[in-house]
C-alpha cells in the first residue's frame, strides 16, 4: 500500500490590506516613492510611471525610482520604453552611484522578455558580480535563463546557493524571499521536499510585504504547478483584489480556470493581454487554448504574436510545433522543433506539450510517442513521465502505464492525477474480465454477472452494424471498462473526480459509467455504450484526425439508428438558443463543446452536431459522410473537407444547417414566442399552453387541462423532458381509466425519451392490461438499457418469455436474476434449470438443477426435475 499523496500546506494567511506599502530594500518601499508604489501595486500604471519618472529625473531614491519606472512600463508591455527609461535614469543618477551595476538586473529582465538572451545574461552577471541591490533577483533570473538554454548544471548550482543564502543570519527583504522561493521551485524537481520550503519562503515574503501582489501570485502558481487549485485560488484572487488589472495574476487565474475545466480561461487570458498585449506567456497560453479547440489558425496567430515580442520564446515555438503537427506539416514541425531544441537541447517541455495537445485532440498513440521523447530527453521530466504513463493507459497498455506512473509518482508525489490513477489501477485489478469475440469487458464483480449478459451482446451488435455502415473495422479486441463509481470513471478519463461525461473513447479502449454509478434512471447505459463504440470506428477510420464535433455528431446519430428513442432530443433551451443566435457557427463549432458560453451549451452542441450529420446523410447520402472521414484521414482541414466531400463552403454549409433547423422545427420555434415582447407567454405559445394546463389541473378541470396538453404536444411534438405535455397527458388519461389512451401517450413519450425508467414500467403494465404481451416484453427490454439491476423487470421478462415459449430469452433472464443475488438462490437455480430443460439444453439444465440441490438438498421440485432430465434419452446421464 502506498503512502498518501503529500500536500503543500499553506501555513499562514496574511490579509492584503488596502494601502499597504512594499518594504523591499531592492525596490525602495516607503518614503517619497510610497505614492508611486501604491499606484503600481493597485494597477494604476500611468500614475505609477509618472511618479517614478518624476523621482528618477530628479535623481531621487536611486536606484529604486529607476527600477520602479521600468517595471511600471513593462507591466503594460512597453519594454523598449522601459529600457530607455533606465538609460535616462542612469544619466541622472547621484554622484558616486554605480548606475550601470544597479540597473543591470532591471535591464536584463527587460532584455529577457524581448528574447535578447546574450545581453540579458551579461547584465544579470554584472548585477550579481557588482552586488547590486537586486543581486538575488538577478541570480534567480540568470538561473532561469541558463536553465532555459540547457545549461542545467550551472543553473541548479545557482539555485542551490539560495539554500545557504536563506539559512544565513541576515533578515531577507521581500524581493529576496521571492527569489529564494523561485529557486526552490526549480530544485523541487529533484527533491520534492524543497517545495515545502518554497512555500515557506513565499509565505514569508507575503508576511514581510502584505501589500505586494507578486508573492501571492508566485505562491498561487506554485500550488497550481503542484496540482492544488484549491489553495491556489484564494491567493490569486487576493492578488487581483489588490490589482484587478495585474496581467500575471490574470494569467494565473486563466491557468487555474483551465486546470478546473472552466470556460473562463480564454476570457481571462484575453484580459491579461488587455493590460499587457505583449505578455508572451499569455499569448502562448492562448495558443494552447485554441489548439485544444482545434482552431489551428487562431493558435498559430497567437504563437506568432508572441514571437514578435520574443523571437526565442520556448513556449511560443512549442505551440508553433504543435500547430504544425496537427496540420500534418512535417517541414514546419521540424523547423519549430529545431528552433526549440536549438535554444534548449534538453527542453523536454516541448514534447510534454505535444503529448498534451495530442491527447486533447484524441491522438493517443502520438501522445505516447511524444511523452516517450520527453522522458528520453530528460529522465527527470516528471510531467513527461506522467503524460507517458497516462497515455499508455489510454491506449490499453495497462502494465507499462502503471509502471511508468509509479516512477512518476516517486519523482513528483504531488501529482494528483497520477496519485488518483494509481489508486484506480488498484481497484481495476479487482475487476472481473468478460470476453466476447471482439470485446474485452472489465466490470466490478458485483455487477459483471448481470451486466455482461447484455453488454456483450449489444457491443457485438453495434460492431456488426457499424462495420456495415462505415465499411471499416477498428482494431480488436476493443477494451471496455465499466465503472461502478462515477468518481473512478472520472479519474480514468481526466485524472480527477467530477467530470459530467458518461463515457469516453480512446480508440480501441473505452470507459464508461455503469448504470449503478448514477441514480436509477439517470441515463441509458445501452445508448452510451453504442455511442462510445461509434467513436472507436470514426477515430480509427480517420486515424484519430476527426474533429470533435463530427465524431460526437455521428455518435449521437448512430445511437438514433440503433434503437427508437436513443440519441439526444430537442428541448426548448436548444430552440431558444437557435432563435437567439447563441449557437456557434460551424467555423467555431468546437467552442460549444470545449468552451461553452452559457449553461447547457455542451448538450446543445451535441444535438446540433447530430442534426448536421443527419442533414448531410439525408440530403447527400452516407457516402458523403464517409468522404468527409476520408478527407480528415488524408490530413485535410475542415474547409477543404467540406468543399471536397460536400461540394460547398463552410459558411454555406452553416447557412444550410440553420435552414434545416428552421424547417424541421418551424412550428416549435414559433410556439416559443417572442422573448423581446416582455409580456407573459401568449395563450398559443408552448409555455402558455403548459401554464394553462397546470392552472386547469389545479382547478380540477381535467378535460380542459388535457386539451391544453394535446395542443402543447402538437406545437412541440419532439419535446421529451420530465414535464413533456405528452407524458402529463398520459398520466391524466391513466388516472381517468383510459388505458388505451394512456398507453398511446406513453408509447409516444418513450419513443422520444430513452431514460425515463418509470414510464417504461408503466407502459409495460398498460400493454399487458391491453393484452399486448409482446409489446410489454419489448418495453421491459428497453427498460433494461436504463437499469439492468431491477429484479422485478427480469422476473417479469422471464415469466413472459416462458409463457411465450421463447426459451433462449427466458434462459437469459433467469441467468440475469441469478446474477443479481436473489433472496432464494436455490429457487433461482431451479427456474434456470427448468428454462434450460424446456429449451432443449439438458446438460445445462442438469448443471443448474444440481446447483439448486447443493444449496437445498431436499428441494422436491428440483429432485423431480433431475429425474426428468435423467429420463430424457437425449439428455446427460
């Protein structure tokens, strides 16, 4: 058993007061510069520049006024102006001041931001050797620069020196404490305990200068780097409370939003750039966000903008390389890769980033290959090791993945994704494996017996259907992991608990929630399995180049082809979003999946994608869909795919889709009413009719309520929510004794809603009351795709199939009942034996009846059945 994952503890919390003054010796807090510093720390950069400039031109508070002037200009991206300011301040320096030395560190930081690395290095060394007031910051910056140029040993030696510096007797000022914390974050890669010391150094910097946002940002980023968003959040928010326009704090908040899966990341990064349009790190971060949206044009544009400021930015060139890889442009990829490795031959971060982008764009084999290169370049790249292990698991190499993650965890015990995944693998080792011809299922032993009976048959059916539909066969066996706890499925997917998805496909490795992982009737596990198998086909067909919107749209459409009622359905929210023009254009389709702009947009994106695929298949035939898949497989981008496969442009296809939606849902759209009117819903609107029905019911006017519900269903016949008028109408008809009418309403509803377990049971009762025994059984069969663990459903099906002498189905249901641990197992074995015997399987019947007698040796009916089996001339002895 492994030890628990260590946590970076936040020991103290220092309130960040308004008006607090910096006390750094290096930057000259307090005194005549107090107003300048207050303006700087609160984001009034124009006022700060003016105040610092005034002091520097007068030769006052040198060198703090000069450094402050440069820092205030740099905060808004005016790096060249900041360098000029340092020159002007040096010319006004007091007699006897070594201006070149005292301002060397500040010059170096500006040159570093501009990619002038040789000049920056020389200035950092000058500040250190001349013992400038900010020499420790210069030493940290020199270490960072050397580290980024591949001179790791020299950089680490510089960082090591901070330990002795910190342990010295002299009281350190806030800037020096920040430098110590920064150095220790680098050293933590080889000794994780030093991260705790880094936390302490940053905390002491906060305590020494509560008014400075910088150490809070530093500490927040450290927590975020160590996968602790919970601790990072308040620190970053406190920094922004002090300075709402702080570009580095806004970028830190954007990074946290990305870590948490929030759609705010893009907006926050753009806010950082509003303050500093030349913040290279923010441009590179934006490029990554666009890559994850599969918007390669915007991603490249942001990376190139970063390079305009800093032509040697490792982060920006890394994103350029990722863009080239996604485009399949080998020459551009090689150029960008060589630029990165020419700057830093040991920059494993290049391949870590490429692995991450490959994973987010479903290219899992590429992710493994890139992560392997990261580890080969730097065996202590714990992020690279983690990416390698996680992606080995995603491609089904569980043994190698677990070994890699164990190594990664030893190097970085703070990685919560690795920790959670290793815990999950211990759970998975106890799962039961069930095989079918082309699938291998892993399920919890408690659920495997019943679930596998249906899962294996459905999976094989899906494979046959999609092989015929796509003319393609993905590699087999396809591994399917079905988790009895949603948190475990979530960890398998992203390493953290809490995602809202039901299933995921990594190609020929699928994972999903068991129906037991959610409240009863929460989802249809059968359609979920079909959906994920569809992904295995479309990912494989396109060699994992299919965009998310098309893969999801086809998967939902494939659900609809599989069973009546399966697949997403329309709701008023979708139609309102369409009416209000809130649905994304096809050019930005993936935004609806990855960066939703409003609650519910992800579900709307799935449905919209399915409508697009439905429209293409309906108007052009499925061969057009196959041509699209072939285009992506050949490396084409979406505009080229649409033109080649569909003979149109992406904007024209977008207009065609909107016309299709308008035509298909015209009456329902009209029934939504006019949101601009500001008045209560009209009597003929969908909402107005529902309100009228509810009011009539409350008043006991049932006939009037039913008429309103019938009209509401007419204007919005495809709505299948929990308050759907056809469902309520069914309830009222049933209460009134109208069995046939209620059954008709419930049939309509269950043909639309795949998840409503109770309505399926009620419909089965009504069908049976009407003498429609076959329809009752068919309805109960559909209910199993919602809840396969319901004993009464299986018992009713078993009895129904026995009455119909449908012995294979009866045997299946008796096996399911036995797997669900019935209260009387001897009787369950006996009934299975009886069904097997009636179905002609004498050997199976004998085995089952002996199982019954082993539990209850005096079970008279079982003894009689055994004698009957033995008396069968074709039976076993």
